[in-house]
């Protein structure tokens, strides 16, 4: 029966030991208690006595234990100090009491009960003797520690291989790829636990200590692992060792292609020619010299094609000698200066644009003046009409004279009257014809005077425009202009006029430093934007409708903001444009000199 109880007790102890065993990799020693020992030594003899130890908490009414490690009895004498309750005086409610005792300590553990009805133990000071020879006992205190799991923050530290977020959660002090690790490589540096970072299929393991996401490095960045899969393009430049766009793939700038070049949106090994001589032009574009794409049907009549292909013209008609686009003319039109002009549309006195007689209503041109003139047959009709009038005049004069002579000589009154009546009827008829011809001549004269008047008005208006332009330029170039003069100048400058370059009505706006803007009737000047600027529109039109990027300016070479000819416009970066000293530009030569100062030669 006792054997069964002992066996059950043994199994119970084993189970409790397993349950309360420390299940952690990283441990620490924690102070538990102080154990006091009495070590005996002889002052007068050489006899050796094993230490006598005791257990005393000093706080409770518990038994006092002595431990004798000798195999014989030891008689000891000791003083026991206790706390004894007493009446409170000056805040003290206890009193220390020391009593002397003599005990025989047997080998092993000796229990001395607490036999007092008051107080508690405090301390022991003792003196031992054996066989009438005193042996001194000295007190020795020893700190006792117990083993506990290492604490990280407010919980047990994590073992290696456990999931973590920060280093302070791990017993090793290292959280690598969210796994606690104490594994080190040949350079004694911390790496992933057991050199396995458990990277996903979308990651690359790097030096056994990091997981680098695939396709995470942008163009121009340097991959950490040196693996092309780390780049968004899956390609690394062999020279610059950074992520780049492979040859033949789409790009937006030269930096995308590393040591190669971005030509027509595709990386190419040549700075001008498209990769594999293929610029990937769209259906509505024409490939030109294997380096650019030109938009079809982008040129108006009178504009010169870039490629020399007639498909570049809106009309698909082109002069093969000059590569200039022509217009499609109807049966009632003739081709002139690559455009179309209506037949028989110019009045007499006007100059035909192309010098062809078919432009004049009469179909005839004066060879000396080059102006439209009347049909010669009209002048012949006028000659006969004048001759007829003269003959009638002679007839009337002669008839009058004859009638007068007949009246005087013959006296035939009735006959004369009859003849006079007949003559009057003829005169009336002639007067009607003369009046009709006279009115026709007056109408022609009025037309001629009106034409001359309008021509004079046009010349006068052009002269006024030139004078106004000159006065406006003087006003703008004046640095000491008063406020009143500036207001007058703005009123003059902001007057709409016709631009020969834009072929539309434009206006100069102080808001844009008096650059020409396309005029919008009834639109306030404050609502104009830089999209209305004439010189930026014409530059794009001159150069195949290319886009003007942000940070780019269109510069007038000769300093004249109203000279928007193709040869006077150039595109510069804003920092280049700011470096130009505009006050030094007075003509084209000085403008070219300023461009050479910033490194641009034309």
C-alpha cells in the first residue's frame, strides 16, 4: 500500500514539474531570497566543524530551523532577538527583546517551535561550544536566485523562429524579416533564422537576411540584389548598373534608356535613328528618315512638306519641284500661288494676283500697268457712239441752217413745221439715247472713283498702322514712361488689327507684356490666357504642330515681339531665356549675338 502511494506521489511530482517547467529559450536569473548561514570556526583548536545554518524570516511566527551537516551533536549557545509589543510612545509600538538560549543540535534538520505569545523573530547572534571548548559561529548571508523567462516589455521574449514586428520583442534582440533570429553568417552578422527568410514568390532573398520585393525599383534606380527581377522593367543596364528600359521598348526620356537614347518614344542605340529603323508610326503618320513620324494631312496649301510626300498635304496635291502643298480648285477657279482664285472676279483697275487675264471680269490686262482694263470692243463701241453723236450734231446744225433758209426763201410754213416736228422727234430720240449712254459713262466713272477712293483708304490705313506701330514700339521701349503716358500707350496697343503672319485679327495685351493675342470680340483683356498667344501658335504651326513643354519659351530673335516670321522664332528652355539680356537686342544681329553668349549658334 505504501509502495503504491509512493509511486502515485512520484508521478504527481513529475507531472507538476513538467507543467511548471520554463518553456522559453531565453532565461534570466531573478533574486529570490537571502539565505543566512552560520559558519563555525575554532579559535583555540584545529578541529573542523561543518557549518551550522539556520532559517529565519524575521516577519512571521514560524518555527526556527537549524541545519547540522556534522555527523555528531553540536551544543550551541545563541542570543535570540524578538519584537515585543508595548505601549506606543513617540510613534514606537514595539520593543526589541534579546534572550539567551543553549541548544543541542542533532545531525540534520532541527525544528525549534515559536513558543512566544507575542512579537516575532528578528535576528540571532550566537556562540557555540563542544566538549567544553568554544567554537565561534560567524553569520554568512548568500543571495539565492531563481531562473525565469527573459522579459521584453511586458511579456516573455520571443524564441528564435517566432513571428515578430520589432527587435525589442525577440530574446536575441533581432527581428529579421519579421522572424526572431540569432543566426550569424561567416562575417558574424545577424541573418534570417537558419538562413531561411521564407520569402514569397513575389520577393527575392538577399544575403540570407532580407526579402526584396520584385518589380519594386523604378527606372533609374539601382537594385540592391543586382537581380533584373527587382526592376519594374526586368532589365539592368550593363554599364550604369541601374534599372532601365530595354532596346526597342517604350520610353519618355533619355534617362529611361540609361546609356542608350530615346528616339520617337522607343529606346535605340543610335541618338537619331529609331531602333531597327522602325519608329512604330501610326496609320495616320509617315515615317521620315527612320527617325521621326510626320502626321498625314497636316499641311495647308502653301506650306512646304517635310517628307516630300503628298500625303502630308490636306489636299494630297503637291508641287513636285518645290514640295509645297497646293489647293484643289473647282471649274470656276484657277490655281494661283498654291491656292485658288475665282475666275472673272476682279473689276477694272485692280491688279490680278497671279497676273492672268482670266482673273479680270473683262478678261483683259493692261500690259503696262498690269491692271485689269476694259474690253477693246467696248472702246470701239464708244468710238462709234461718239461719231454718231457728232454726225447728229452736224446734222442738227446743218438742218437748222437749211430750215432757216427754207423759211426765209420758200415761206412754206406748214412744210417747215412738219419738218421741224420731224426733226424734234429725232432730237428727242437722240436725247434719250444720249442720256442713256451718259448715265452708263457716269456709272463707270463712279465705279472708277470709288475704287480709287478705297485704294487710297487702304494705303492711308496701312500708313496709319505703320505709324501707330512705330509709336507703340517707342512707347514700349521707353523706360521713363509716366503712368498717364502708359495708360495712353496701352489704349493704342490694345487696339485690334490684322496680322499678316497669323492672317487673323490680333490684339496686344499688357498682361502678356504686349505680345500679340488672337482677338476675341467682347472678351475682357483680363480673361485672355497664354493659349491665345500668337507667336506660340505660329511656332507650333511652323514646326509640324510640335508641343511646347512646360518650362520652354518661344523667343523673338530680333527683339520685335510682332515679327512672328518663322526665321525670327526659336524655342529655348526657361533658364536659357532668363539669361538673355533683352535690353541689348535692337535688331537681328544683336539678337544672334545674345544667343551666342548662352551657347546657341544659328
